[in-house]
């Protein structure tokens, strides 16, 4: 009964954010009332997982894969690992592992724009976002789950069902640049909903991605140049690929979207004990799940204050 009520609330809230302005306090409280797994356990569609791995996060890669193997209710066809250089560690999984170099997905024009128009500290973030768009446009699979390697999934989640209905995880914080960038490139279909979808993982549907890039007569590259160049880019003031996709999907394909509670915990790297690296992957996963206090996922960020643990 509680799950059904949360699902109904999620559907009502989705309509409210599309047509009304909601105060930040009301929005924050509402997001906590969303269901954790609104699509339930049946009719799970298969998907491909895309892991973009920066060298600083490679220590979490196998742990991220383990969390997905245990908790993603959809059949995972493969893990595609995209990194700027060959991995230093051998990675194990019960699913096929595909390795790709990151810059093979970005045109020279886009790379030149990034290097000439934004601070060097932002290059990796922007490259990651462009890789995701270019991969999604040309992907053979219908559904891709993009997952930050520094994040571990801890609760059972059905990301997409066989009817093509997917979950999105709205979050409370807001950056005006996200909206300006999306609207500049893709028009009113990306008009802001006064919340964003910048979680650390997101399911992308090829149908929705194709719809996004068919909104104007520009090429994919031209659209992405507009998307990048619509605001002054600084270290923490970039466009957001997750915001763009989530806003467009909710605005244009509302029947294909169910909103879910994110329920993520953030931690600094030094929150983990020194002996953590000596544990095998299963023991590391169990340790993290135990300290997570029932969170749906947990993320480890190098930029957080020492020993930070919280939302």
C-alpha cells in the first residue's frame, strides 16, 4: 500500500513540476516522498551499462560493477568502460567487459572548443558529457545506463521496463547554467522544471536521445557546440548532460517517465579505513552497504572535506 501511494504521489508531483512553480522547501520534502523503485520487479528490460572511468576513480570501478551486478534488476548485456588511458587494475565481472578510449568519441572541433573556451580544470567534466551524448546517438543498444564509477548502487532498482517507461531521479540543487545551456541548444522542449536531474547515474533511451537531437536542423556536433557555448564555463558552472536529458524526457515524454527517490549518500575518500583496500570486492561491498544506513547508493568524492559523510 505504501509503495502504491508513493507511486501515485510521484505521478502527481511530476505533473505539478511541469505546470506550477514549487517552493524549494516543498520540493525538498516532496523528493523524499518519491518511491525508491516505482517500476517494481516485473517486466525489466535489458540494458547496456556505460562506465566513464577517470584514473582517480579506478579504485572504485570493480566495486561499482559489483553494486550493479547485485542490484540492477535489468539484465545487463555488457559493461562498456571508457577511460582516457588503459586501466592499471585487472577488472572482473560475470558480464562481458568492453574497453574503449575516451577521445575516440569526440570530434576535433569539440575538443578544440573545450580547450580554447573553458578552464583546464573543466576539460574532463565536459569531455565526459560529450562522450555520453556521442555514444548514445550512435549506440546499437536501445537503452544505456550511464553510471559514475565513484558511485555504488545499494538497493534493487528497475531502471526501464519493457513498455519503455524509465525512472529518473530528480535532485534539489539548481544551477541556472544547466537550463540556459539546454534551452540554447534544444529550445523550449528543455524549459526548466525548477529542479534538476544531476544524480550520479541515469538511464538513457535511444528514442528520447534521437528526439532531442531532431529538434532543430543542426548536426549533433553543431547542437553540442551550442550546448557548450551558451554560458560562461567555470569550474563548477557547466552545462549538464543529465539535466538536459531528464528535463527533455519529463517535458516531452511524461508517460515514459516515473520519478524516483535518489537517496544517495556522499562521502570523502578518507572516510574509508586504511585497511579497506586489502578487502576483496565482496567484503568491500558489504562494508559500504553496512555504513550506508539504508541509502539507495553511495558516492565517494575527492573534493569533499575530510571525513565528510552525509547528503
